[in-house]
């Protein structure tokens, strides 16, 4: 967890200050940065997950819309077929009369 690394890093920096050991201070700074990086990673992963969820929702909405449009097109095609069939019967009826 990032907070643990941050706390440990600060403690090492303080210990390095007290002991006058630059290597311990540097190790503490590195550990603190590691904790910050872990926190940032978690935030980045959470944002990525949110964006993925949004993308999936948009994809589902787009699919519903596409299905709706396809259904409307099917209905229009069926209406055109009905009109054509009606015209064919009308032509047949007229053919018989003449």
C-alpha cells in the first residue's frame, strides 16, 4: 500500500537526518516516491476501469440504436413489399378486365 511506503520513507529520511547518513535519506526519498507512485497507479487503474465501463455502456447504447434502426428499416422494407404486392394484384385485376 502506498501509505505504508510513504510513512516508511519519511521515517528513513528522518533517521538519515539524525544519523547524518545520506544513503538512508536517499532510500527514504525513494521509498516515499514509490508510495506516491503506487497511489498514482491505483488512481490510474480506477480511471481506466471507469473509462472502460463508460465505453461498454456507449457500445451497448450504440448496439441498441443500431438494432432499432435495423428494425425500422425492416418495417419499411415490409411496407414496400406489401405495396408492391398490392400493386401486383391491382395489375393482375386490370389485366383480367381488359
